[in-house]
C-alpha cells in the first residue's frame, strides 16, 4: 500500500505540471492515472510473488547443494510451498513483547519493506513500456531510498527491548552504512562511461557503446557484488541475523506477518541490488541480437525475460555464496569493508578516471583519441579500438594494480601472513587475560 | 549482584557500556541446554560463566539402585552422540571389577565399533562447529556420512543413537554377515568425503580468520585445567589413553596420535580431522585381524562382584571418560562415579573466551565439543 | 605423530599467489556447484551416499529398518497352540531398569494329561512404551522368547494413555498408518 503511495508521489509532480498546462482529456487520465496504476499493481504483484518464490528457490538451491531435496510435500515438487508459508505466517499470532515500544515495533517492519518496495518503481524491467518511471536521477533515488531501509532494522532492534535485537540492530546499521560507501564508490566507474543517472539511460549507453560495462569495470562489478552482499545482509555477511550468535538478530522478537515483512524486505532488496547490478554492469535488458525482433510487443516481452534471467543469475550467485562459505566475524567484516572495499573503490575511480582522460579525443585534451561524440552528445569509446583499449586497461592493468595496492594495505592481516597473526594472537592473549580476568578472579575470592 | 560468578550489578555512570547478556539455555548454538552468562563491553567478552544442570538426571544416584547390567543403558544417555564409547567405558569397568576375560573377537568388534563411533562423534562435532561459524553445508555433508555409520550400528546393535551396544562380558550379537563389507565400503568413501569438508574449510580464508588464533590454550594451562581429548592434544600434549593407559586390544594396533601446535581453534579442528583419519586406519586393522570365536564370555546370570573398587577410563571422542565403581559385594554398586570429559573441558571456556568477541564464544563452545547430557549427567 | 599441519600455514610463493587469486574460496564454490549440478540430473536413490541427493522421503518411501532393530514390543504366541508363551515368571519386569513392565498372574490348577499342577498363569501384561528406552534387557532376560522388540517404530499416539499397551495389544501388534502418495 505505502509502496504504491510513494510511487504515486514520484509521478505526482510531473502530473501536476501537466495538469496546469494542458487541456484534460481521456488521454490524460489514461496516461497518467490508469496506466501507472496498472503498472504498479502488476509490478507489485509480480515482485511479491517472485519474492515468495525466491525463498522457495533458495531452499531448493541450498538443498541441492547439501545433498537434500528441499520442500517436496506441498504441491508437486513443493511448488505451492510459498503459498502455504504465506498463509501460515498470516494466520500466526502477532506477538508484541510486553515491554516493547509498541508503535515503533509495529512501524519498523513497514519502513523496512516500503524502502525495499519503493525502489522497484524506477527499475527498468524491460524495453519501452516495461520501464515504469524513467526518472533522470533513478540511480541516486535508489541509493537514497534503499538506505532508509536500515532505519527499519535499527528501530526494530531498539523497539524490541531485547539485547539480542539491539546487538543485531547495531551490527546491521554499522554494516549497512559502511558497505553503502563501498557500493557508492563502485558505481562511479560505470557512471563515468554512462554519463547519466537515469536507469534507462545507462542501459541505452551500454547499447550505444556496444559493450556491457562489466568489461570496462571488472573491479567495480566485483566490489559492487561484495558490497551488495553486505548491504542486503546476506551470508557471508549475515551478521545482523547471525543465527548462531544472536538468535535472529534484529527480528528476534518478531513473529507472524511482521516477521514476514522483514523477510520480504530482505529478499526484495536482494532483487533490487541484483537489478541494479544488471542495469549498471550487465547491460540491463539488452542482449546481442535482441534488435532482430521486429514485433514491438514480442520485443518488450523478450527484453523483460532477458532482464529477469540476468537478475536470476546474480541471485543464484548470492545463494551460492551463502551456502558455501562460513560467516565473517563482525570486526573482520568491518575490515573487509574499510580496508578492502573502500580503498579498492577509490583506486578504481582514480584509475578509471586516468584511462578515461587519456582516451579522450585529441581536441579535448586526450592522448589516444579513442572516443567520439555519440548519442546525446555523450562521449563513447570508438568502435573496437576504444572498446579494446578500455577492456584491456580494465582487466590487464587495473586489476593487478588494485590487487597489489590492497595487498600492500593488508599485508599484515591474516590473509597474507597467517603465521605472524597467529603468534600475535597468542601474545595478545596473556595481556587480555590479565586485563579482564584477574580482577574478576580476585573478586570471586572475596565474595 | 552476582549470578553464577559473574558480576551483574547494573553499570554505574562510568562503566555503563557493560552489558550482561544471557545466552541459553535455549539458544541455537549452545549445543543443548547450556546457559552462558556473558558480560560484554561492546561485543568484547569481559567475563563469562556457565550455568549447567538443566539436563541433570542423577545418573550416579540411579546407579545405586540398579543392578550392574541395568546401568548400561543409562550410559548411552550421557554423551548421547557417542553412546558406544560410553558403553565400552562402563562395561570395561565392570569387567575389570569382576576380573572377566573378554573373548578376543568381542574385543576386536568393540574396537571397530568404538572407532566408528569416534568418527561419527567427530563428524557431528564438525558439522555443528561449522554451522556455528556459518558454514551450513558442511553440516549436511557430515551428517550424511554419520548417517552411514548409524545405519551400520542399527544393523549391528539394533539402535542408532542410544545403542546399548555392549553387555558385560562381550557382545549380545555377533557381527552380521555383511558387517565387514559394509564397514569397508564406508571406509572407502570416507577419505574422499573428509577431503570435501577440507575443501570447504581448511584453506578458506573466512574459516581461517574465524579459527586461527582464537581461544589459544597453552599446553601447561591445558594440563592444569585437567583437559583431555582433542582439546588437550590441540595444545600439543601427546596424551591419549589408547596409548597412555592401554585398554582393550589397542596395543595391538598401529596408529598415531595427532597433536596440534598452537592450541587454537584451528589446531583443534585439524587434530580432530586427523583423528578421523587415524580411526579409519584402526578400524581397517581391526577388520583385517578379526579373530573367530565366541563374542560373549562366561558371565554369571546374577552379577555379584567381589568387594572392592575400580577405576576404568577410556579415550572417548571428547576426552577421557572414566568410571569409578565401588562394590560392596551385592548386586548393585555401592557408588558409581563418572569422570565426564565434556564437563571438565567446559571449565576452560572462561579462560578461552575472555577478551574475544561474542561470535568467538560461539565458536569456542563448539571447539570444546560438549554434550550437555554428559555435562549435566 | 608429526604435528598437524595445513596448507594455510605454509608460506611458499605458490600459496601466496593462490591466496591472492582467491583459490580457497573458488574451490569451495566449485564443490557446492558440482553437488547442485549433479542433483539436477542424477537419478534419485534415497540413502545412497554416492548419489548427489541423500534424502529418503520417509513416509512415501518405506523406511529401511534393520533386522535387529529394537522397536515396538510384542508378546509372542505359540505358533501351534495359539497360547501365549509367557510363563509369567516376572523376569522381564525385574530386568527392566525403568520398571515399565507389569506382569499380572494368578496361581491356578492346570491339568496336564493325568496330573494336575499348580502353575502361575499370565493374566495381564502392561508395557509402558513412554518410559521404555528400548534397551532390550527385558527381551534378553525372558526365558521363553516370549517378549520381543520388533521392527515397528511408529509409536506416536495422540494421548498419553495410548502409551500403555495391554496384553491384547502386545499380542496382536498395533495397526499402523500406511502412507501412500
Ligand atoms: S526395553 Fe529396556 S526399558 Fe524397555 S521394557 Fe525392556 S528392559 Fe525396560
Ligand atoms: S520374562 Fe518372558 S516369560 Fe517371563 S514374564 Fe516376561 S515375557 Fe513372560
């Protein structure tokens, strides 16, 4: 509901503008009221079903990786399991802890799920009419709104009045904020090439350049993936809800449908981050050979399918990581964010900038002159020579440099010097024990 | 205010950042009903204490009212993931008290079963330890292999978990015809499976950063805390009852005792994995040299040991499990005392975890490998 | 025994390069993916450890229960006369560590051919499955192979009273729900 409202708010300014200028006819209502509403309803319906089935998919994928079968009993192959789960969660008692802050407790999951759903408005699901709102600052909008989601978690943790929830909320806020920085940095490289924040614009730019930006920005893509894992609280960064430590983290005290809302938010934001990655790095709905389809409707439908397929590949990747690797510890997670992701993101920006400036046309002060003016005055790499130049710089030069930079920054960490770290820990231990334990032991004797 | 030795006085203005948090008895990773009271500074553990007894059944007292044969099933329920090893301890104790010579075939089968049980117990430990650290998949793989062992047990003994495997004087059943083949088949696939676990964990950087240097226990401290089993050997002390106080037919087998170097969680993990490999070697030897003959010694129908007392300890998967029996010449023991390895090893938790983070406490509870059935008895 | 070592402790150039290239992480990914892939095409064979999927779908597939399994108790009858084998000797009740057997008997005159003997005859037999730990001690103590623990293991009931099995139930066995698809 709220998601729909906010989406409407997005369309509203333009709507009001038109309202004042143009004569109002049937076409107006059709274009600005009926059609958006239909789109919103369709998207919400599809996405929510999809989210339910993502849970099913996750269970199946994890089962297959673990020599199990997963849900099998509800419907053939357990295909109706999401429906059964949803029904169960709806019918469950909604428990609110006695000492919880009631209002906040009730609002928190809504904030979290709305922040995740609103973002869906600007995602280009496919070509032409399948792009619902082509906002010219789409990407910025997504980053801004999705970071509101963390508010939901913090409030939930605080309002539950439980220590586990509080610890989970603290962890998640610290984690999401630090990974958002890395995420923002990783995007910039691709944006240098796209030169627009509009989501459809980014896809068009990739079509015009004839190459997906993952080939120009391999490091950016990797950083984005890792940060997206952190941002969506997925393993190996699922600390806020680390089951073995904090029971269920910020939603320990939630039950029934409120809990389901958090769950929905998590999977929706997984969907959203994958969709952004697809748009930004994997060419969105475009695919080589797609232009051959002449029928307009078919074209759009195929584009939607392509988009969905790409998103699914990324989501499978998420699930794959989750069910293979152990979980990081909180401080190590922060290490990874601040000592690996953020320096890598910064270095990537610098290096990409250098390659970009060097490749500018000679008239604009470049050296190699491997770019030309293209669509809408946008500088595009020249066909083949420019593209090869950027791919080569991206893969062959940027990756090793960044890798070495990171290795230099982190040369003292476990990843490179396990032995020394081990000895250090052993030495530190004596100190720690003295600091913490001894006064306590004395106190024990006294009591 | 104190609870279980942890000062839980609410913080004053200056140390208000301390938080007392109660982990368990119903917590996903305390391996049963252990209650841990943590005093945290941020996420750093400042103090910790364990509250046990939620699973107390008074086995030692019950034993005073039961005949010697009737006590054996209770031993299954101490360390219920290694029931066969427990049975060996008790049955061996009573046999020592009675002075019974157990047939060699029975001894060989006993060794094979207990070593299988050691593998099963270590696999369960591996799975739960990995899931504590977040590697869920290892659990399912480990349980698959454990299930194979339990199937062998079911066919041999008649039960999977609480086996009641041995009787005083030998075994109730002889090995079933395909026993040897089944075990050999299993041992053939097991090394490959261990490699699979190690692919997922051994060099994985996340696993390393979660285990290396965590919960270091120097050898002298480990001895002072009277730890036994892999926890002790992880610290580099070469002490294994199978060699130090040989029992059953272990002296006839050729195997090695893996020990660690640094005494951290990672070493304890490596030690246990190496122990699984050693157990495979022992079982193969036991099957190769399996003698023919009866599996039950001549035992009087009513067991009435002479007056006296006896201590018998064996190397269970978790450490030295021992039984101290006092007989007053009647059919019931005058006193039975259990030396529980997990209970004693658990005492090291405080020293291990002070100064580490909450997440490490979970890993450390896992690395000690406790089973609350035995801790609480 | 040499001390346990792992590749992680080695500090050779090869190891460092492997770590730089995230080999350790990819190795794990490869393993899980191979399982996932095999699960998609391999024939399902529940309970076979060499197959990618190990699950036995229990109520649908019949559970594999071994011959020696100690499950629901049964009082055997003499296959010829149909009389109970139990001689009401009470040994099983004495052997049980948790006292879950109650043997009721009376002394009665029994005509055997010419002679008339005074003999103990079984009247009631109560077996409490909720307390039983299926240790087999009772069955081992029984001198006539009358009491036996069988392979049936589906002992759940809806009410506590259902745990107390009387002589009739023990002799006939219980009706089990048979699952089908
Ligand atoms: S199986 Fe064991 S517990 Fe059950 S009735 Fe027989 S002796 Fe008692
Ligand atoms: S031991 Fe056997 S014969 Fe004796 S009372 Fe029990 S069931 Fe009957």
